[in-house]
């Protein structure tokens, strides 16, 4: 290890208050500047305080954590608080009596010459932001933050994975870019029809939210680098939202939730969406074999080539049924069977139920649904692996299936739902009444987070895409049951189709419903099934 005398570390810190002043907490992380590795985390619920007090306390905690690791290190502090950065850099005077002792304490941790400060945008400070929200969530439950309960480092790693995926080939923007490029090349070589349009989004403003005026945006790299992502804010254990969005015309989306006096954004949340009623019954699509039906070609950026099990291999001359693109990949796909968890007590009441709330168990109805889907999947006999969200309702649903199939369940943090912050447990109408401005901002932009922090739809999409790529590489050529939630499932469907963001508002997804997507080695994807509930009848 590099001697501490020459060691440099990065400290990222944040703090928030749900009320300003109100219940407050801070978070800080010490990072290796070369690898981005998390070296230490700190977070604490501090009772009633202001945003600025919480931010300063986060700074002090981060500096102390760095000192405990490397007493002689030089420190690069990065925060999204302009106030703290400018005051600690000596460019702004510190006038507030609550800030002066905290600033002085921060200044004593390391000699001034060994610490430099940099302001960064909020979206680049999500690790510390998440820790602050975890601390506030723990305080809400009458507890203090525990490192063993934190998933902030996992989220940060997923974000880094997404950011370092290789760039998509040139072609129409969207998640379908890679597959479209290969398919066009194959068509040009074999049939002389180069220049076929791909299934990605094209045209000015095609990725805009319903009802918005089109604005130029950065090209979508499939991981929502431009944060145009989105998951319909409707359904799941929070199905109520569907009707509300219909009533508002899916509200025009602006840019970001208010920043000055609200708690930081970025804490992971789980989005629920409105319950669907329709279903597409198609049992054969779960086998990983070619089927008819909707098959829109698209590419999961960066997904690994799939191996070919003999049971599903196709003749070399056969074109895979992937919609419009007769791509060159003849091998068996990695097939994800997407199972939404069964009902909880919050589902029929249409309440927000994300990963930041009480983590409810399945209700009696939900347990019956889990048993019904387990019986149906056992009868089909095609599932080879089971991967579940860490939340209780998914693990219970997965356990019911695993018991029937004799399989183990792997837990994947990236499959969890969105964290709805202060909205957890509330109906859409209650949120509208209590937090009208925050709700409007959230409805207006996929980058805005719920009151008190949480995960924006854009952030969810990046996390889910990174998870998809890891799982397609790990389970190439196999049929895997992913037990998860409305937002992750809709995001996977949307990315596979290469569809614009507003397509998420046009999908239904019922409790204990089954959907399926196949991922091919050449980067193409095929949606095989959406919202099948035939096993519940």
C-alpha cells in the first residue's frame, strides 16, 4: 500500500434535512482517487437541524474518516453544497452562528494546506447523498444508521459500471443501437439493403416526456447518460399513480427537483406502478425457443455474448425471431423471465411502497398468487436459475417458486424498487395534498426525486441497465427467473424495445404477472411476453 505520507484520498460528503429545519442526517464516503474504491463510509441521524448544519457535519465526519485511515494524507473534498465549499475555501465569510464552530472543527482535522475543496453537481454526489438519506430513514425508524444495512456502495459501483461500458456503435440513438448496427451490416451484405432504419429513437424530441416541448438532448447511450430515462411512475405497490397521471396528462417534465431547501436526492427507492388488468398468455415463450408475437429487436449495451445450450440451438440458416432484424446470431439467447412479486397490504390501497419504507410482506392474497405462479412455472419446466430483489415481498415470491423447482435463490441489489423518501406509505392523493410542489417536480422530470431524497427514474434506469448487463454475462444461454418490481421490469422491457420514454406509460403490469425478454449474443433483444396473468385465473 502507498505510504500514508504520499497518499491522496477523495472525501465526498452531503447532508439533508426533511423540513429545513427538520429531521436531518449526513453521509460521507472516502474514496480511492485512482480506482474509485470505497475505503470508508460514515452516516448519522442528527435529529432536527438545517440542511447546512447537516452538510457541515457530513464534511467533518468525512475528514475524520480519512484521517483515521491515513493521518498524513492529502484530501480532495467534493461536495454539492456551494456554501460549504466556498466558505471552507475562504472565499465566503461564515456569518451564521451554527456554522462557525462546525467550520472550525472541519479546519482542525487536517492542516489547511493538505485539503482542497471542489463543488460538484448533485448528480455526481449520489453516494454521500444516499448515505445521508439512509441515516434519515434510520432516524425515522428510531434507529441509527448501521454500515451493514447500507447499499450505497453497491449503487455507486453499479453507476461506475454503467459509466465505463463501451460506447455504442454509431446508428440511431437508443438501447437498440448495437443490435441495429449489426443487423444493418448483415442486411447490407446478404441482401443489398444497407441503410435500413433501426428500432432506436430518432427525430428531434423523440425522447421527450408526453406533453413537453421538444428540446435538443444528448444522444442516449442506452444507459440514460442524458438522464432521459424513465420508468412510468405508475403501478406496483403504488398503483394509484396511474390514474393520477392520466388525469394530469402525464404532466410536462421539467428538469430537476428544487434543490435549495430540500433534502438531497439520489437515495435508492423503489417505484411502484399501477396494477395491470390485461394479460398476454403465452407459456411457450418462457422456454427460450423462438416464438411468434411481439419481438422488437434491440441491444442491451455492453451485454456479454450468450453461450448456446444444445437444447435451444437453431440451425445456422435459420433467422432468429427478433422482429425486423435478421441478425447474425444463431445461438440460444439468455432469457429473463420477469416476475413481479405478489400483492402486499399496500398494493390494493395503491400506496407508494419502495425500498425506503417498511418493506412489507406478502398479504394472504399475495401468498396465494406466489403459489399459483410457482405451480405454473413448475409445469412449464424451463427455469434454470432464480434471482431476486432483496426486498421481502420478492424474496417470499421467489422462495415459493424455488421450493417447487428445487433451486436456490440469488439476491441481486440492482433489482430492488425505487425509494420514495417521505412518500412511502402514502397514496398519490395524500402526496398531492402534502407535497404538491415536490410531486409536480417529480412528475415533470425523470431526474427529480421524491421529497426527502430517493432515486429518480433516470437513476433507476441506469442501475437496472447495469444489472441487466451483469446478469446476461453471468447467465449466458440460460433461462433465469428475475423476481422484482414494476419499475425494473418496465425498464427492462423499454430498453429491449428501444422505445421512447413515454412507452412506459402504455404498459400494464399486475402483481404476480410474468413477462419475458431474450438477449442474443450479437446484442439484439426480443420481448417475448408482457404481463401474463393467466396462471392467476
